[in-house]
């Protein structure tokens, strides 16, 4: 690594230079743009981010699962540097270029299922989700879209509608899009009759609601995250996803997997659907696809994707050549450095440590996740009552010690961990020690 892989805290966090920059941000940027930790980054790589004051923080966030291959990964840097000297934009819909096609070919090859596929590229996860719904509606001639409790799909009008959580994503931004229906998610920790009944009962409830309240024959698409991200890294009980996918298949409904946060080796498989052998009709990817450059993709069955009329899909910046080259560098890095295996190794290190903490600290109600997508849910000890106050205190202590952590959860009581897949193990261990100390201090 070109950056020393060490935690170094030389000022208060945020330090004086970051505080000066924060004042400029507050004067220039709307207050609606929040900041988790207002340290202004000057360099990042491996498992650390460096700020303007010379602090080096352990990164357990990866820019919200974006820099899976690390910041400034060599193959990404090399490809983007070459491309920026050649051309930065033509618009693929005007005069195309090979890298766009190459990314689509790779996604057709790598995503679950051996059926004939087509892929097109857009700018963000929300845009990709919207386009998946467009394709499903066009192909089926139906209008209704079904989503799940605790789901998050973006901040545009339609994806806000698909998203479950009101604050901060939907509050006072309505009215929302029509023909969107929400059904239960199999949330093992909070299922009323216990985790052992969760998959079967949740699937039965969801299917019953779709059948009775919407009508399966009216549903164009079911959209689901294989692991709910912003909702709190909820891994649906085993059997739930296959049952929902089966129901869709039996009723001509397009099953859309939103793998924006779970994709590209994050969960210990290349895509989270693979864990239970679920093959979606359409899979939506973004975040980790291009190492931090704006890119997202919609990959689906050829017979669905090809039904849309010429000109019905696209966008000026979708599949920008710099982002496409970055994505090819990301895919090369994942393969050559076995980052799927590395994600599993991170889980093997983190999960036992976190489960041991759960035995010690009653404030930890649940430990969950796969690979390098892991969370702990904090509760009032002895209950399942959400404890967002404890989460904020732990975050404050971690940040002060130079560990960047993120929160999540419908109830604001989840700490989520998304370390870069290239993080050295000594930083992983040190970060867990800081976390344990912060929880003990409660």
C-alpha cells in the first residue's frame, strides 16, 4: 500500500483544518446534506482514510460498500488514467465505445443464472432500480410493484416510494408514486413467533397480502434486497427468498434483486443471491461496481430486456467511459486477489469476536451478516427495545479513537460494518478492539 496501514490520531477528531472546511461546507452546501464524520479526506487506501489534519482512521465503511477493492486500487487507477487521456465522454447512445460493451458482457457472465442476458448501464443505484421497474412494467404490461418492510432503494420519487423508512428519506417529500405495495420481510430477530418460524410465516403473509390486496396477475415486479441494507443488514430467514422467487415464477412476476449494497464480493459470494441459489429475473448493481466512480447496471433475462422499444432506455452519462474502465479494473481485482474469499475471511474474524461481545454486553441484541457485510443491533438490556442512544454513544467514542463506523436500521439502533475487502487483518483486529472498548464504556 502507498499509504501506511496504521491508525494515527494526532489531533482531536475532527481537527482544526477539518473544522475550517466544515465551516465552509455549512456556508456553501444545504444543511440537508448530512455528514457522518466531518473529517475532510486527503488520501485513502487499503484499510485507512487520511484527513486534512494528518489523522489516519481505520475504515469500517468503504464509502457505504463502494470501495470494496480499496481506494485508488492500482488496476482502477491505471485504467482510468489511460482513459481520461483518450476521451472522457461521447454518450454511448451517440457514438459508442468498447468498454461499455465489455462491462455488460462481464455482468452477463458473472451474475446468477446461465440464461441469455442483457445489461445496460446508468449512473446510480436509484436510477438502476427505476429502470428495472420500467423494464418489468413494459415486459409484463402490468403496473403494480411489491416491496418489503425495512427495504431501501433510493432517493428519487419512485425509489423513495419503494423505500420503507420515513425519516430522513421520505419525510415531507410526498406525494409518492402510485401502485407500490409493501409486505412483511422475514426479520428473524424481531419475528413475533421466533426465528424458527420466520421464513415460512413471513413468506405466507407476504404471498397472502399480494394475492388478496393486489392480485398476483396485476404485479409487474417484486423488488427485494437479498440482505436489507439501510434497514439494518437484515438477512432474511433461510428459505424466505427462494419461496418469494418461486411465487414470482409461478405467477409471471419479474423478481428483481436489488444488489446495490450486497454486490461485488461483499457478502462472501460475488452476489448475495447466490447464497441460496436464487436466480433473479433482473439484478440491479451499483456501489462496489466501479471503485467509487458513478456507475450502475441493470442485468436481466434477454426476453425481458429486449422487449423495450429502441430509445426507451438510456441516459446522457450512463456508462461513462471512465466509470466503465474503473469497473473493468474492479472486476479484475476481485478475481486476481480472490476478494470473494477475502470477504469470507473478514466474516470469520469479525463474527466470532462480535458474538463474544454479545455474551458480555446485554446491550447487543443481535449479531448478523455474511462475509464483510456485518451488523450488531443494540437494545435496552434484557429486552428487544431499540436503543439508538447507545448506538450514537458508541459511534461517538469510535470516531474519537480513529475508527470510522456507520449506523443503519429502521429504528436507528444498528451499527453496520463494511470494511474494504483489502483491509489488513491487524487493522481489522485493532478496530474491533476499539469497538469493544466503546461498548464496554456504556
